[in-house]
């Protein structure tokens, strides 16, 4: 089934991100899945967690309105094409992992040619073929059934806690203020994370 979002939402998402690509399509469909299974904006108090920093993260933030600045979007640097969504109102959640089978032969060929090009053995013809395959891959992701595109599991754990306002402390090393929960202590002094690393290496 094609993506349920109207064309203007997709175009606005592309404009926000800056270009159209397969990764953005994955994020668009992940947001669609969250709305399908948890509810639409206004019906939910949604929290999103991304286990990657790829293009699709922009789509999730733009469409769901879960953002880093509001504290209802979290990035976990696991390098996985996986996204979790929670509704604090209903206590429901889901985790969606991109199904490896969703790439198909198009994705396999695109991966092989991209690796070849990155090794310095590409050519204008290969790069042109890669661009054509990227377009096909994007169309594939945008038209697949959500239950085929992702492996989906229900989550019974609690959603991430809301952001808290904590005390700001002054770093002994640089003199800059830093949120209390991000400080480190050594020798009775308070350090920010970068200064702590530098100070630790000197000991």
C-alpha cells in the first residue's frame, strides 16, 4: 500500500531535509507506522527514539513533531535502522526495525556499486546507475506494506523519562557552565566531559 501521507506532507518533509533519498523514505514510513499503531497528533503524547543518525531521523522529527529540543526525541547511537515510539497517555509503545529483505535485488545492486565507487573504481556510468537505483529504492520503500518494510514488536517497558531542568555547575577546567548530570568529579573538582577526558589523561 502506498504511503498514506498526502503529497504535500512528503514534499514539505523533503524540503525540510534538503533532498529526497531512500533513507528519508524510511523515516517517513516509520512516522506513518507510529501514527497507524499509536494514534495521530493530538491523540497521543508521543516520544520517539532513533537508533541511527541517518536521513530518516529528520522525517521523524518533522512529521511527528518529536524533537531533540523538546525532549521527546532521543538519539541512541547504536548504528541500527531501528525506531521506537511511545505514547505516554496510553502507555503503549512499539519498536520498528527495517526488514533486511526490504532492500531486495535493487538494494543489493545499489550496495555493490556504491562500495565499488567508494573504493575509487567507479565511473560516470556507475554513478549514474547508482542514482537510478536510489530512485527505485526510494519508490520501493514508499510503496511497501508497513508490515513488510519493518519488523515490528510491541514494547511493554516504560517510555523515556521527560527532560528535567537540573542545576548548572561551573567546570574547573574551562570555566563554562554545564548541566549537573553531564559533569564528572575528580580530585574533589567538577569537570565537563571534555575537560574530564583531558585531565584524566594527564594523571
